[in-house]
C-alpha cells in the first residue's frame, strides 16, 4: 500500500471515529430520553439541532468521499479491516473525553485489533 492510499484509508477511519465521538457528545448534551409517539418530533428536533450532531454527520459525509477514494486504490479485503482502527481510537477517546471505562478485557481486545491490523497492513 503506497503512502497516498494509506493516508486516504487512515483519514477515512479518523473521520468516521470523529463522527462517532461528535454524535456521542451531541446525545450527551440532550441527555437520556425515551422515544414515544408524543415526543418523537420534539426529541428528534432537539437532537438534530445539536452542533456536535451536525458536525458528526458532516464528518460522515466527508469520510464517505475519502473512503471512496481510498477504495479506488486499495483492495477492499485490506481497506475494510482497517476500519477496526476506529474501535481503538474511539475506545481511547471515549475514556479520555467521556470518562468511559477501559477495563483489562477492553485493553486486551484493543491489543488484538492492533496486532491484526499490523499483520494485515504488512501483507
């Protein structure tokens, strides 16, 4: 995989991870809610108007464009597993930004993902 291809794939992964974190920040701002017939429109509107939600959706749109460019250069059997790096980024960022727990089991899983991606990237 050449540097430009790797950049496209990693940028797509980073934008996708950023989108997830922004969506989480947006729903955190709204708080816990239940969808019912009575509140689906007010809650839906409140969620849609959150700046982090809008930013997260924008990151998704850009990530799709970057991902398409990456897929034009890399086999899908290599590119798609690289998306698992998003799990690693999001787990660490969620721990740092939102105070989520990084248990030993999660850290072992992250390590397994990293080993797998390293092996895949070298093929």
